[in-house]
C-alpha cells in the first residue's frame, strides 16, 4: 500500500516480459498515493485488478489466487521486479513439471542501490532447508492446484505463511520440487521481512506453528537454529579469518601433505629396522 514507485517498477518488469502467456493480477491495499491512477493507466495490460483495504500480505495474495486460472502462480510484492525481460521465457523453456519450481533471487538494498546478496534456491530440498529458512516466493512458481488441495495462505500469520505453506505441501504433502538455476527476481529489502522492527517476527511465528502443529519437530528446529548461530559466530571470529587465510593460500594443504609424508616415512623406517 502507498508505494507507487515500487509498484511502477514491479509492473514494468512484468509488462516487458517476452513470454506472453501471463495472467497479470494486481491486488492493491487501497493506496492513496497515485498507485490506483497508475494501475488504471495500464489496465489494458492487466487481467484483473482491485484496490481496497485488506488484512495484510497474505490476504492480498489469497485475493489474487481466487482470480487466477493459470497453471502456476508467482507472487511479486510491490517493489520486487523480474531480473530481465526474458526471465519468464527462460524459466518456462526449462519445461517446469514440479509442483514447486524455485529459481534464485537477488536481495536488493534500495537505499544503497546495490545487490546485497545473491541467494540460490537449493538443488535438493530437505527439512533443514525449511527449518533454517524458506524458498523465495518472488522466484518460486507454485502450481495453482496446490491451493485447491491444501488451502490458501494462513492470514493469521504476518510473515511466515508462505513458509508454512511450503512446509505443508513439501514435507507433509510430499509434493514435488524442482530448482531452476536462473535468477528470477530482485527482492526489495524495503518490505516487512527486512525491517528492524520485525526482525524477530519470522522466528516467533515459526516457533508458534511448530508448537501447535509439529511439536515433535521443535527440538530439531531449536538445535539446528543453535548450530546455525554458532556457525555464524565462528565465521565472524578472528580464528576463522586466520583459518580462511591459511586455507586460501594453500598453507593448510601443504601442512596436511607434510604430515602425511612424515607418517609415510616413519612407516618405511619402521619396516626397515632389523629384527
């Protein structure tokens, strides 16, 4: 809501796609900053649009799902945009067949105007993937029929409902998964998921879900989270910096080879001792 600049960037990235089989749906939360006028200006390129108050991100997504008729759904929040004009054509040329088809994503720092991170989706999806994170919905195609089978997004969650959906359909429902190694979208870091005020919200909501629906997973989730935090602390330590330097320069490899050579020579000398 009220992000005309971001909305324009998102819409233009879709309007410019060379892949034509797109059913473009725009759900606006009742913006008053000129966003509606911009949508109306380009209404001929949009299958369906509405601007009215909603109950949050997932309520808006569910409205879009209700209007969709295509095989896959791809969700872009206002301010996110597709990487280049042939992105969807490249993705579809890979002939996706899985229920969940994930590409890669750029995290874009709008304030600094730089790509902060390039985050690839996993080639093989495991429970650990969804315990420690989620798939980027800006770069993930979701077979529309899954929403009919498993239900739409949980509107009671503010930020973790897509994570819960992936958990339900992939781990519990056994749906198929495919990674296409193509960077699909820029994820604008202006949104709720990157706000300092909501930094702890994803974990709180995930813990609540696990306590209510999957209590047996909770000890594993907490242990993995602990190991992940320890790994981050190690990577930030001075010891890791020294280790990384020694590894990068090949000193550790040389040391290992010298140690193996020493053991080899000791064994030879021992075999040559007189009985």
